[in-house]
C-alpha cells in the first residue's frame, strides 16, 4: 500500500480569508491492474481511476532501493542525466559489481597460489576479498552519477567567474540581461552550457527569473547558483542587476584567494608527511631490515618480501596523490 494524491478539496472561506484547496490522499494497493478509488469531498462523490505500473518489490529490489536511498542526492543526479527510474541503474551496477568481485577473488587466488600460500588460507581469503571487492565496487559505482555531477560542477567553476565578468561588461554597455547571457553562451566551456540552458528556456516562453531559478537549482556549481539566484532576486524586486552580480563576483574572488592560501598551507603539510612516510621511512626501513636479517634470523628478506614492500609503497604513493588532488580547489582543477 502507498499513498497517492487522488483529488483536492474545494477552496473555502474563514472570516475574511480564503482557504487553499488541500490534497486528498488515499492508500492504493500496488499492482499492475486498474483499480477504482472512491473519494468524498464535501458531500459530493468523486471517482478516480488509478493505474499502477509497479509490482510488489522483491527482497532484491528492496535491497537496491535501500542502497539508493543511502546515497543522498543520487535520485537528483540521475534525473539530471536523463534517468527517471534509478532501480534499473542500480541493477546494472549490481551485476557489474558481481563481475568485479569474481575477478578480484579469482585474481587474488591465482596470486596466492603463485606465492605458494597454504590452500586453507586461500579458501578463507578468496571469499573475504570477493565480498570486500563487491562492497567497494557497488558503493563506488552507485555514486558515479553524483561524482559526474560534481565533476561537471568543477568544470563550471573554472570559467563561470570569467563569464560573469564578461556579462557585466556587456550589461554596462547597455545590453539587456538576455542578450548578455546569449553572448557568453559560447566560449566558456561548461559555464557557457549552463547559460545556454537559460537562454533556451527563455526562448520557449519561460519567464526570465523562473528560467534562471530552474537551471541554477540543478547546477553543480555553487558560484553559478549564487550569481544566478542573485540576478533572479534582483529582477523580482526591481533592483540593479549589474551591481548585485558585481558584489557576488567580488565576494567569490575574495573567497578564492583565501582558498588558494589554505591550499598552499595544506600542500606544505602533505609534502612533509610524504617525505617522511613515502621516502625516508621506506628506504631506511628496507635498509635496516636487510642489515638486521643478517644478524638475527627472525625473518628473511626474499623476493616475496620485496614484492609486498613494493606493493605497499605503491599504495602509499597513491594515497598521497589522492590527498593532493582531493584537496585542490574546484576552480583550479
């Protein structure tokens, strides 16, 4: 059973005020057949036909639905990319995750066999690695649309400030807002594409402020949202659009200068830890271990030990590289 809006109440009056119509909800069984629901509104009987195209969810579909709901913003990101129903997308990601899990399990088993590891340990580790590979792959694949939206937002952040300054120059020369946005709808990459969406909505008859709010609300760029919402607010209240946008540009420019200084400070700390854990400790550790192994027979250094040390060092390098890339400001990528 789920609730559906099947009608609205009639508008009424309370003293000198008018009450707005309220939606009427009805619990409707989820099925694939046509059903009839009776709704009474102020003594008048209304009959609505409701057709449900979804069947009862299975346990597998409930699992996928719960996984989708666990990622905030996934539904919005999928709709922006033209995917209305997220369930088929989740099913494709689930199958791909299973393939990755099987590949990880088989690859790790072959690798452990080549290193002559005990069969009992292989039997235990292969399923564990398969489960870990599935969970990691499924979670990462599910957030792919969100990451894609964020990457598009970063592309917009790179050029949106320059496009806004160009728009301000055009408007100060006497050009209307629509024409100014049309001039920057090309030449500024992803930022121009966002302004182009506004232009197309206005051309089909959408009011300017409504078109601006609709496009900016779906944009992944925070700067674009601030600029356009400020322009929309200025249009509604009749204020000067040029000065309003210019103030936002000045604020964003100052924030970017501060963010670049913070990034420089973070880089200094990351560089220090990288030299310590990525260069000094590994080189000195291997040298000390080689010397100690000649005096103390607790462990021996062979090709397998060196291979594991190399893999660990490569993983450490990847972590530091990821830290540097993730801490970089969006507008400088």
